[in-house]
C-alpha cells in the first residue's frame, strides 16, 4: 500500500523537496492550501503532513501558527531544508533574454538585489513551483522563474543561474504531522517538545509562566507570541523546548507552567534534528 505525505504547493516546491528528503519512502501529495494539507490527513488521503514553520531569512510562517491551536494532529518530527534558488527558463533561453522573473513573493524578495543588478522585473505569483510550471505554457523566452532545481527537472526547464539568493544559509524548518502521536521513549534520544499556552495580559505573567523552565534547566529554543480572538487582553505563546515530557526537568517545568498559564496544549514530543548541532 502506498504511503503519502501531504504538502502545500505544486510538485517541485521546496515543501515537496523536504518531503522527499525526510520521508523518501512516501509518495508526495500536493495541496492547494495549508488547511488542505491538514485535511488530507484527517480524511485519510495521506498518512503524514509536512508544513513549514519558519525560514532563516523570512522568519515565521504566520498562517501555520494560527492553524495549530485547532489541529488534532501531532508533531512527530522536524526537518531543516536548504533553500537553493535557481533562475529557471525555457530550454532555448539565454540569461540575456530574461526580462521578467516570476515567483512567490518571499523568493523574489530573497533574490531582490540579484534581480535588480540584472535589470529583471519581479512578478508575484502564488508559489515557486507553480511559477515554473507556467513557463512552458507561456512559451516566452523573456520570462524566467525562481524555483528549485527539482521544479526545473519536473517541468523540463533549464537553470540559467543557481544559488541566487542575496544571503547565504537560507534554510526552512518544517514540522511533520501525523494523526497518531509517535513519541520516542524517554532517556533514549535528544527530543524537542512543542507546546502552546495562553497567559493574561498582566504584569509579570509571562515571567512567572516561564520561570519553571529556567529553574529546572530546560532550554527554550523558540518563543513566539501572537494575539488571539481579536483581542489585546490575551496572548497565545508558541514555544519549542529541549527535552521529553516524561523526563524530570521538563515534567517539573510543565507542572509549574500550569500554575500561571491556561489552555496549555502539547503539540508533540519528537526527535531533535541533527541540524540543530550545526547551530
């Protein structure tokens, strides 16, 4: 039986590359929206879902954070995908032919100086791989697309230039979701735990809520806040911490968190990527 992993975008998207790298035994399933990615797992069309949560240059993927509180899926893994932008074009095009370049707004912004130096006009599209897929239909040698080398292979395009981002180290962190938790046994491997919680907008609320992590020696690797329910009186926090919920330091920290926070939701405890050691 074929196992599938859902992602947002067309074949050849960076999310597709992440799926193929992290779960090579799974067939990739493209979806139109992030909500559709979750739904594919809910409806049984895919066993897993791959979603981007942050990029080293562009920052967090905001839409994902607003979907997580309502999701019933569990995080079972993380994957860091290098993002190498290519300028793709029709097979008979030359670099001097390219006048306009289409892609997702984030990809265009990450290559802004490279494009400006060559006098190329950026054109916003909904995603990178879709921009590449459109080139054969346009049949215009003056139009290029910024996308992955995988997209170029899939859609029969050539790469006129590789690694054209203005900054090095462009990497996207993805989370892998499943309908069923797959929590490693405690005290076996390094783990990350991701959770959400809310605090009232009063002095020292966050300080008190996070104090237990400090006193128990638990390292917080990511902390983000955003307002919820259209009000300014309550904030929801997303945090990644090192550790396993059944290991004493994190277990004690979560017990202290419960005194000062409410609506705490553990999204998953999963193996820490080896990529973290590079930081």
